[in-house]
C-alpha cells in the first residue's frame, strides 16, 4: 500500500495512542475528549497539558489551539508526520508560527508511533536581524519609484539591480558601445563594469577589453524603461 493510500485511510484518532503513551511515560494521567479538548494530560499540581489532533496542518488547527489557551498555557498541536522535503519545510514553517503564538508542536509517525516534540509552549521574543534590516532599507533607498504591484510573484519583479541594469542599457542604446568607466560616470551606477561583465539579463556584450555594447534583448528591454524607471 502506498503512502498516499495509507494517509487516506488514517484517522485523527490514530494519533491518540502514541501521544497518550508518550505523555504517560513522563508521568501524566491522560484522557481524551475532555470538554472541547482532544487530549488533556495532568501531572500533579501542574497546569493541564492540552493537545489538539489533526492529520495535517491547517489554519483551523491553530485557531483551535489558540482557543484552548483560555484554559491552559500548555497547549500543543499534533499532526501526522509525512516523508519528504515538502513536509519537512511545513514543519519548519509551522514550528516558527507555533513559537510566535506560544504553542507547542508535535508530530507523530503513524508507521511506528514515533512522537517528536518540535517546540514547547511558552513566551517567544523574536530576534531581529540587523543585517536583513539593513538589506531591506538599502533596497528601498536604491529603488526608484514604485514599479511593482504589491503581492505579485517574484517572477518579473523589478529590483534596484534591474533598474540599474536598465539605466546602463538605455545609455548604451543612446550612445553606443562604451567603456565601463564612462558608463559608470554618466549613469551614476557605480558597479556598471561588473554588471555588464556579469550580464545577468543577457543585455550586454563585450566588444573589446573594457568596452561593452548592447545585445538585441538589451535593446528590446529599453522599451520598458519609462515604466520601470518611472520616466515619461
């Protein structure tokens, strides 16, 4: 039987026995379907542990767990573990979300009942990346105008790099093949020579040492300059 067939026949209740055993091994008394909760575990005078079960990740599962936080801070979401990179990425992304919300996350491998805790409930203070913030602000400052539509896909996205490359193309279109130093001076694009040499978009061609011209695709790209550079 294939993995998809196994999952199609799986039920949320299949997650319960492995999690029950896992919690009991840690000294909890475990009961299912207590009030609105799928699983409630009690250990001495500690706050109750609540676990909500689903075969896969969903927004509804997170909503349920947030609702359970009205009765306890110790709330976990539990899903069936799947093979493959796609599920591994889903675990990584949803673990980050669970941490942000103060929730715990558990996966259960139905084939052998392996239970893995990816994060525990608790307050979370995300660390800001000074490097990424600087990159964001630098791109914002370099970007001329607002040439993109909010929410569009990455394909065809106009970046500051693309705008700079287009400035080089427009200059070569108007003046003809030129030395890199001259192009940099006239366009204000500091790394003009390197950009033309790297030729990321296929717009430039080396005519001789230090001199670059425009390819046909580069000439075609110049037609987009008024929209992308915010002119006209």
